[in-house]
């Protein structure tokens, strides 16, 4: 994958927020946060450059780019934060005004015919069969019509985080699913298992808000 287009845009969008929350959430000094951010940029480019190109229609490329961004910052922190610290840091760093607006827009289309068709297409794509940094999932509608579950059997975040020695911190990224659903305003997120915690799959359930 080239450092252009989406990866470059994501860096520009989040670099300031990540630096800010290094200070407010992880208690690094301003000087430390600035240096971490400077060093993270080159690491981010390196990580992105090693990723393969994602297939057209693979909706999870953004997830993997976000993962690369977090890893780049983690690799340059003078101390290794724990999973609870990273959970708070990552959630707050990702909750920018642009992200909130995108979630609200996505929420308006949740459970629409277009949304469901996209989920079915993604399930049929099975991109992780060809790209270990992508995902495989099943689309499972609830019988009572109250929503659906996206059930994942392969996870690109797990692959990339394990590769860089941060597999134990994957739950910090998984937690963002709850936040994004809440910001969208249309669904309640429900989960029982995750691959990161040794589950048979990741069940991402979306129940329609009453």
C-alpha cells in the first residue's frame, strides 16, 4: 500500500488528536508527545508501505490504516501503556469532530437496503482469503427483524498487531465498536466474543434503537 490517498489523509486527520491525548490520557509531557508524533510519522509510512493493496470494495481498509496509525504511535512511546490506558487513549484520539460527523451520517443509513447490501457483498468477498490484513465475515440478520450481526472469523487488526508485538492491546481497538455505534445514534452494539480474547469469532451485533 502506498502512503498516499487514504493513509495520508488519515495521518493529517488524526495526528493532532493523537498528540493531544498522549498528554491528557497517557500523561506524557508536551515535549515527549511532540517527539512521539514526529517519530510516529516515519514508522506509520513504513508500516503502510509493507501492507498489500486492498481489493476494490474491501470496506475494511480504513480499519487497517487506523491500526497502522496506532501501532506507529505505540512503537515510539518511551513506556508501554497497558490495555486500559490504550483503550481510553485510542477512543478519545479517534473521537474528532470529523469522526463524529461521519458516524452520524453512517447512522442515518444504518439498516437501509444499501447498508444491508453492502454487508452481504462484504461477506461474499471473503477478502482475508487473499489478504491476511483484511477480514472474513458472515452477515446474520436477526430473525425478529431487530437488526443484524456481522460475525468475523479472520481479523486484519489481530494480524497486524500481533506482527508488531501488540496483540495484547487489540481489545483497546475492539472497544471502539461500541463508541462508533453510539455516535451513529441508530443502533445498540452487542458483543459476546472476540478473536483477540480467544473466542471462536468476533460477533458484532447491531440492534435497532427503539
